[in-house]
């Protein structure tokens, strides 16, 4: 009986190691979201791309060139824009994504077989200023580099976009980011994708939330290199389209400032002054304009949050 129990322990221990996270499309427990799934209610409306390198370890600065920003919009269709090594995409939504039951959005890449996987970090923002990253985990061994056409096991990957085959999205749950300062998980109009540099070389490696090096195919020295963004689908969205953009209506001067910051806003409401950690330092109410003494604040960057007529806006200023 003890031998049987020990065998069970060994088996379940190995199962935890080798089946840590949801598996590939079609396998029991997979969380992949198909592009035609009825749970998807909307798609990204705009996209901005910062191209990354063809090969960040090479002695040149060539950038990838495959696709364009429009390829990341609308329904996932296997038409992609490549980010390249360390490339970035910011996609936006109207109405914003909202925290609901279960997963709230899904990111689609174009893996052709579900094992050749190019990964990306996923971050979200309510104001396009403050970004919060999902706690990514990569348990892929790092003793040997995953080579250019090497394969990955999706069960060793969590909260990284790109773990599923083309036309199947990797889902994310905003509830995991609850309580973050400046982030309203019930109104998230921005999602950022950041290509993972999958090198295990200390010079170029990127790390997951637990400090592990992330090992994915490297180098991918092609004009299609890096994470290939196909689409971002919305599963839960805000039922009312509430604009979070007030930045055009906030005038702050002088900036930088030394003693007093003066703000002009078209409307009445409340304001809060935050440091970069999200701590509220000063708050008050206003009607059209207000001033905040800042002479006692340390030098550095601060954020002014304004709530006026049901709309929220943020702007930054520098205290010198």
C-alpha cells in the first residue's frame, strides 16, 4: 500500500511539473478562445506599433517590417503585424474592456502548429499613462536555448500571449489586477503587447514575474520576427461608453513647476494629486480652475487626476 501511495505521489508530483498550466487547443482543460466564439463581443478599434529588431543580438539595427497596424484590428483572421525583438503594440477599445465573470479579453497570435510559440507580455491601462502587467510565468527549462524553429510546451506557460495556435486567443482575467492604483478594472480601454526576447543569454534575456528567464525561439532573424499580433478580442465590455479622455481639457502650468501648479479644466469636480506609487497626496474640489501648492513636495514626477462630470482624466507634471 505504501508503495502504491508513493507511486501516486511521484506521479502527481510529475503531473504538477509537466502539466502546470492549461494545455494546447483541443486538449482537456485548454482555455483557448476561437475567433468565431460567441463569447467574443468586440475587437480592438485602433493600434499603434513600435517596431522591434530583426535580431537584437546582431550588430545592426534592422527592424521587422511584416504587416501594419490595421492588421491588428477587427476579428482574428491570421493577418498579422510583427513586433520584432522588444517591439510594442498598444491597442485600444471603445467601449472599454470591463471586468466580468471569468476571462475578459483574448490575444491572438499566428502560431502555425501550436508548439512553435512566440510570446509577449500583456499590460493594461485605464489612462494610457499607468500600465500594469499580468503576472507571467514561464517554466520552460533554460539550460538550453530554444532555437530559431524550436518548440514550446504550452502547459509551462501562463499569462503570456501567444501560447495557442493561430485563430485561437490566449485569454486574460482583469480580476487578477484588482486593487492596482490608477487602474479601473471595470473600464480598460488600452492593452499593450510587449515582445518577449526569448534569449537565455544574460545580455538579452527577459524575465517572468517569478524571476525566471523566458526561453522561446531565438533568434528569429526575419522580417516577420518576434510576436505576430493578429487581434485582441473583447469578452466583457463596459455596457456604457464612458470616455476616459479628458487630457485635452486639462491645462496645467507651469510645467515643470517649483512652488504652485495651476490647473484649468472646463467644468467642475474633484481632483487628486498622486505620486508615482499611486499614493494620494492632496485632494480637493474645483470649478473651472484651481491651484495646488507643491513647494513641500520632493523633486520628481507627479500625476494629477481630475474627475469632472462623470469623466476621468490624468496629466503629469514635473516638480523641480
